[in-house]
């Protein structure tokens, strides 16, 4: 049975992606959330719409939680067909939290935790599988403000970690 997983999908864009996959993807679709209560409430909402998403807890900042999902997917499906890396955070523009703390918190989730997910789940992706990384127009803007050298480095097709 093909299987799709969407990170951070109890609300917002992630929830909309799960809704669309439930309608278009022929396989099991997992709505995931760091908070089980919020996740199950979102599943119930989609069930009221006649859809049948499944639920699994996933906090991308918690390696143990990622590995539990990885082991579950391996055991139940022998891999993964579709991974949508959607979970992310953004401080409001007027948030008074000092910049260095905002930077650390944001990179922790949006970059390092997403990288942890990739390290753990990419080896499970089946042939012809798909991985979608939800990004932001902010990344293009930020890149445009970098030096030419740095831009070239980041745009390189042969970039390494
Ligand atoms: N909306 C925009 O205009 C916009 C623009 C550019 C990029 N994006 C990107 O699109 C994605 C979705 O954004 P959105 O607007 O739908 O945001 P949202 O409504 O704030 O939803 C974010 C989702 O990510 C979850 N999440 C946050 N940290 C998590 C973690 N450690 N583990 C698991 N889930 C976590 C949240 O769960 P909780 O409910 O538990 O907090 C929530 O379900 C993000 O990656 C964001 O950067 C959005």
C-alpha cells in the first residue's frame, strides 16, 4: 500500500496538503502533529468532510519521535512513497524576542529538524517516490542579499553538506 506523510499538518498549509492528498493520492495519508490532541482534532475535522486520513505523532525537533515514525513506516509499509516536509515556524514581524534567539529557534526547526527528518526518512523513500520541501519566498530574498560568492556556492548543483 502506497503511503504519504505530511509533517506539521494539524493546521495551515500542511492540513490543506493532507486534505488534497486524501482526495488525490491512492494510498494511506498520514496527518502528523507534535501534539496528539491537536492532531486528532484535525483528523476528526477531515473525517467530518468524508475523508480518511490516518494519524501519527511527529515532533520534528525530537529525534526519538522521528525514529519512532521511521520504525513504524518500515514495519508497516516497508518504506515511504511521499514525504512533505511542511512543519515550520515563523516569528511575527513585531515579535520583541531578541534577534539571535529568533534566529536560533527558527534554524532549529526549519533547518536542523528538517535535516534530521531527511537523514532518517530519505533512506526509506521507495522508487519513484517524492519528497517535497515547503520553503518560503524569504529564502530567495535572503539569498539575493548574500555576496556573489555565497550565492554561487548555495546555487551549485554539486553543493555538499
Ligand atoms: N503561510 C505563509 O504565508 C508561508 C509563507 C512562506 C512559507 N511558509 C511555510 O509553509 C509551512 C507551513 O506554514 P503555515 O503557514 O501553514 O504555518 P502554521 O499555520 O503555523 O502551521 C505550521 C505547522 O507546523 C507545525 N510545527 C511547528 N513546529 C513543529 C515541530 N517541531 N514538529 C512538528 N510540527 C511542527 C505546527 O504545529 P503546532 O500547531 O503544534 O504549532 C503547525 O501544524 C512552513 O514551513 C512555513 O515556513 C508559509
